[in-house]
C-alpha cells in the first residue's frame, strides 16, 4: 500500500497561496446561524469566485465521497454494480412483486366469485335445496348433480346457515359480486397490460414518497473538482538534469554547460532549453512516464532537488531518461526490443505523481532515449525530421523515412523499427534531417562517439523493419542522438 503525502515544499506553496488571498477567518456560528464561517480577503479586489474556488480546492468545505455499490441482486449473489444496474434490477423486482401480488389477489377474487355464484344459484331454488338436504343420503352429490355445482360450491352450501340464504342476503351477494367483478377487471388489466402495471408501480412509488419522504439535509450532486491553477509567467528557462537525477531550472537560454556545478561524484546528464510553462518528462525503465511542470522545479542557485521527490517512482524501477519541452513537441519513443512509435508530450503528461504507463517493454527490455522529432526547441524552431536512424548494439544501422512510423496517442509497443539479430538489442533511434551522433564504448571502456552525415546515412537506407547495414564504427553503440 502506498500513502501519498504533501512534501514540505508543496505544503509551503499551499500555505503561501492561501495567505496571499485571506486576511482572517471567523467562526460566527450561533443558535440563529448553526453554521456561519466568515472568510475575509486581504483586499476587495479579489473576485468572489476566485476566493470560493481557492477555499473549495484547498480545504474540506467540499469533498468527494466514494460509494461501494455492492448489492445482492436478483441472482442472490453480492456483486458490485453501477447505479443504473441497481435501478434496473430494483424496477424488475418491483414489477415481479406487483405481478405476483396481483395474481394472488385475482385468485382470491375468482375463488370468492365462484362461491357467491353457487349461493346465488341456491337462492333461486331454496325450497328444492332444503328438500334435497333433508331427503338425500348423499346431499353433496345430489346438489352437484341437480344444479351443476362444483365440489367447492356444494361444500360451501352445506356449511352455511339458513339465515344466510334469506332474501336480504341475496341483495348483499349481488352487491359483493359487482365489486368483485370490478376488481377482477382491474387485476386482469394489470396482469395483461404492461403499461397498466407500470402506471400502478409509479403511483405506488409516488404515494410512498409523499408518505415517508423528508427534506434532504445534505446536497449530493455530481460536480467537477475545484482546481486552482497557479499563474505561471511564460519565460525562457533552461532545465538542468544531473546524472544522478537532480533537477533545477535557470532563467534564460544559451548557458554554457561548464557553468553548472554538481555534487561530488555527479555530472551533467543534459540541458533542455524550453519555457516555464512546459513539462519535464521522466522516463522509467519499465515504460512508465512521469511529468513535472517546469514551473515547479527549484531554481539554479543550489544543486537542485532530486526528481524522485517530485514523483512516485514504482519500486524496482529506475529512471532511464529525461525530456523537457512544450506539450506539442513530437517525440520518437523506442525500446531496446526494437519497437517504436511517435507521440506528443501532451499525450504523456499525467496529473498523478505516479505517472502513466505509456511505453510497452518486453521482459529484459528497457526504454531508449526519446528523440525530439518536431516543434520548437528553446528559442530556435526545430525543423520536422524527415527520417529515422536506428543503431543496434551489435553495430547495425538502418535508416528509413519518417512516414513509415505511426503516431500512438495512448502509447503502446509500436512498430518494428529494425530486425534485430538474436541476442542483439536496439541501442537507440533518432529522428533526423541531416545528421546523427552515435555514442558508445570503445576498447578499455573508453567513451567514443561519431557523427554520421546524410551521405553515410543514405548507404544504410532501406524499408522499416529490415536488418540494416553493418557499420564500421570501431565501438559498440549505446545511444543515438539528432544533430542539427
């Protein structure tokens, strides 16, 4: 289980944002006003809606409540269901209940009508009935034979008293039969007409609501979560990332790499010239991508801040690469398994500190360094790349046209970039226009790099997913980057 707490920096930022708009808070609750809280802004220039939004976003005045909609359904099993499913099953249950109840009442009505019809027949022949009962050894059978009565009717006639067969009783029987037949018609309509059944169900619900309902004390409704967006000044900045994952941002562009100091044993991973409104992407070795707004990065006066304090890195995952740029920047993403695709920074950004799974990597694979394919890079526009260059750890190089790749907004594994030999892996892939730089390790673990121009790259031109051409580099490639 992972618990997320606000960092000290976030707590200080939250406190500062609230103190910037509030001058004081008073509790004026009393018997006349059970709940009355007064919030005084520092200045009357603060819009009421802005103050309300800040309070809802940073306090418990508004909260969301999770609901576990687990119910025992019609199948008798406890299952978690949506509100729509619960209502559908409840309506079906009510329809079944009304149907069974109406059928039960109809059976009772028909039975009573049957009894009364037998008594009505007897009343028309009362003297003969009395004579049969007095003279017959089997009066029940004789009554059934003489008046075509049922066993149930004959049994009832033998059990009733004579006073119930008087003339006054005949009038009551007629009245009761009339009422029963009216009920019979209503019940048969309910059972035979689905629309009549639904009307009755609605009527009963309305009656129950009128009898038992009370005014709701708490307002429960679907609302969008109040979010206070900090106003960020759009200005040029340079994001500095160290090899051990310390990040910071310095105002302006054109800084010399040698001007940045690092902790002992640390060094420069890279610098990214971007804007304060852009995003820093952190690529996990398992393909998960974490995003941090550049505006939230610490200044460049000190050594910066570990990026792991700004994100929630999954256990067992290491940070592989970084990139900082605008939301519209197009990146070429690849894995050491030889697969890749295109995606914009906007597709990879997540508001969650835990990031989002974006690049699918196989077992034993990891993420290659992202390659900036198009859009602006700092103060200078970056021309859209026209080709892709792939280099394997075994020394094979393949180049093909950019149009052979596809863009994947939701991420994934992508397409095969290069057909790798067994036990070989992709060292890197870069989108380029004129040239690329291949870095690697030579003899004695000495760092080596070589720049390949368009003529050399054209010699390795083929269709995507081919094996490529063996390059005489003299070292084992570990990374491929674009050169402008």
